[in-house]
C-alpha cells in the first residue's frame, strides 16, 4: 500500500492522473483546511488527512475532524504526545539536543511552560490511577477518538516504542475521557509554531478559478 501525503497546494487533478496510471494508489493531504479538503475530495477521493491532534492541540476538532468524518476520510494524528511533552513534561527542555527545533516553539518557552506544566501534572495524576505513564495516557486518549484515527508517535528509542505499544492496553471509561476533556479544555498557552511555519490556518489554497497565468 502506498499513501502519498501532499500539501494541498499541489494539483489534485495531476495526482488523480497518477492514480489512474497506477503509479500511486492513494492520495492524502497534510495540514489542509476544511474547505481545501472538500475541494480536493471533489476532484478525487482523499484517503487520509494528516494533522496534529493531541490533548494539547485541539483546534482541528471544530471543522477539520467533522469534515473528514462526513467525507469518510481517515485521520492520521501526528505529534499525539505533544512533541514529547507528555513523555517528560517540562523536564523535556533539559534533555533536548542543541539545535532541536522544539527549543524555539512558543509552548516550550518559559513564559508559557509554567502554565502548560499544569496539564502534564494533572495527566500524571490520572495516569498514576490508571497504572500507566502520562505518555501512554495521552496516546490512549487519541486512540479512543475513534477507529478512523491512526496516531503516529515518533520515537528513536526501543523503550519508548514499547511504551507506545503498551498504550493500546490502556482502557479509558467515559468518566476518564470526561476528566481528560476537562483538563484539555483548560487550554494550552502558546501557539503550536512560530509565524515562520505554515499550518492549515494560514496555508489556504485559493480556488483554481482565481489563478492567473504568468
């Protein structure tokens, strides 16, 4: 199976030709807005949309998740552990290598981290009751969002991989989900990225009818 994840600016029509020629099998989008997803899906069925979704990144729930579900599009959730925040909490910053881009992310800056660590602390308390780690709890929360969601936590260590797999055994009741919802609804301080990085919020593809030849 081959899944091609392209940013929405590319012509879906050209990708459709590649599908028809048998050169690719599926088409996916990454960080696309709801309107872009609809327009792309009208040209050729979109198999999956990759987006950031976790206990501390919830902005996709208002329009993008409902749009994907309406159209029957799979959801690939990246950074389900909050860029590693739910693995170590604020201590994560002490272990980042020189040049790690997370050092520059707004949510990890001192003025925001003091607020955000409360989310980690409350998640840790729930994880302790459930007999799992905070990262397993955060990953289980994403798993429990539905069978159409596939989280893709990144890791470079075998022990972390095994821990991620262990999250599949963490069962969350309706009460657990409600408690986690109350924690997440408290909000995270700081944007996901700085202004130099585009997301679905600032990378809307204009309608083809508005394009002009140069």
